[in-house]
C-alpha cells in the first residue's frame, strides 16, 4: 500500500498545495491510522498482479454514518471504474 499512499500524498500536495491554509500533504496526517481499522473503519486495496492500483478507506463518523476517505486510483489505471469498485466495497463493509 505504501506506493499508493505516497502517490496520493503527492497528488494532494501538488493539486491543493497550501490552498486550505495547511502545509502541502497535511491532509494525509490529519487522522490517526487507528480510525481506519476495524471495527469502526477499514482500508481496502485493489491489487493487480500483486501491485496496488486502487484503494480507499472509511472511518465511523457516528453510530449511523461512516465517512469515506482516501479513495484513490493509480494514475496509470484511471477511467476503468476502479474507484467505483472501491466505494462499493467500502459501503458494504461499513454496513456490516
């Protein structure tokens, strides 16, 4: 997952910079990783030939609501519906 997270961090930094009044890449350290771990969250990776090509996470917002975060597709694999697959899986896991 590390290469995928690094690419997402790079994209946040280059796309948004300090637009939100924070240093570039600050979004990636906004929440502790434990928030995205079961039972109140999860992190999903989609692998192709052992390589992480898409991923995402959710964390519990309250008893009835989960917030999806970090939905990401590697730039070489976009426009294939992979993010949609990640979102569907995250929704199913959050419901469970």
